[in-house]
């Protein structure tokens, strides 16, 4: 027979184990979401590079048409196709051997490359990207559909590096930066 103290200790251990298991579950769920939505930089993205303790090396930069950014001291660093974390490592590696002993670099995306819409909308063109944007949001920015729009046959062209995918979309399809949305014309 257990004493009340032993029962209390057992319950306390059980609660700690439950808490640890719950935290592990939440952490693994968060990692799954983060790895499923990896964002790769491309031309048109605006980024902020911070080199801690060195304001003269920090600043806001745009990824140019060749996919590079021009930084003080180290000139051009290729950014296209890299994640934010990979760019941080690339900049750190460029600074480390010759300029700084132990650089601490962070990179954040200030504004994403625009999304494009063409075809049967009232004002086709490029529009600023916002997180959580869907096809219907971009159509609304473009003034809505024209009377000839075929809304059930929308196609999104999405580039991932050199690869190009065409995705059949509907009004609720989530848009990524750089997507090209095409609204075709209906015939009847």
C-alpha cells in the first residue's frame, strides 16, 4: 500500500511525463509545417541583412535579375534558390576568413517578389504578394474577372529554380511569391 506522499510523487512524475510528451508532439508538428513550406529566394525579393556589431555591413538589399545581392566588403553573393538560413551561412562564410573573426548574420525577407495575373481580368499585371493570398485575392486586386473569363480553368505557373510547374487552380488555391496566374477566355 502506498502512502499519500508516494501517490503524490507518482502523480507529479506522470504529469511531467505528459507535459514532455505534449511538448515533443507540438514541436514535431511545428517542424513538419516549417519544412513543408520552405521559401527560396529569387529576383525581386527585398531582404534585410544584419551583421551584428557592424552597422556598416548591414542594410536592405534586393535580389537582382541575376539572383545576387551586392554587399559591402564582399561584393556579390548569390541568393537565388537559397533559403534565408542558407543565405545567412553563405554571407557568414564570405565574411569569416578575411574580414570578421566570428560574424553573426541574420537575414529576413522584407517584401516578397510580386505575383502576376494575366488573361481575362480587368487590370492584368504585377501585384504585391501577401502571406495567405489566394487566387480570388489576386483577382480582386486586378479589378475582378471580365465577362469572358473562364473561372473553372485557371492555371498557375510556378517556378522552383529551373523547374516550371503548371497547376490547375480554383478561387481558393494558395498563391506563392512569383506565381503567374492565367485566367483563360471562355468561348460561349
